[in-house]
């Protein structure tokens, strides 16, 4: 029987272009938990301890904010994205 290691997206989020594409794909899903999990994956790839330091937020707060079902504050999400080197922008839907 072949055994596979569990898939961890964070293992592949190694440059800004890949990270941006990954987050954009997550934003296309209507389920907000998909985006939270994607940001958590990027945060994990970046290093949670470093991200906590860069944002001024505690590690526990970060994990809580990025748990599916969480409803993080807008300013928390912006701090996270800024620390991760990512910007969000709106484009016309059509």
C-alpha cells in the first residue's frame, strides 16, 4: 500500500507571485473560511512567530483570527496582509 504525506499548502507558498495567486483563488470562493484558511497557510509559510512580531499581535490571537468560523476584524486582516507583503484591490466584476 502506498502512503502519502498529508498535503500542506504552506510547503509550496515560497514566493510572492504564488502567494498572491493562492489568495486570489481563495477570494473567488464565496465561503469566507476558504480565505481564512488560505491566509493561515500563507502565515504558516511565513512563520507565525515572525508574523506575530511583524503585526504586533500575539501568536494565539493570530491562530484564533485564522480559524475557520472566526470573524477577524478588518484591521487585523489588513495588518496580516501587510506583514505578508500582500495587497488587496478591487476590480470590476465584468
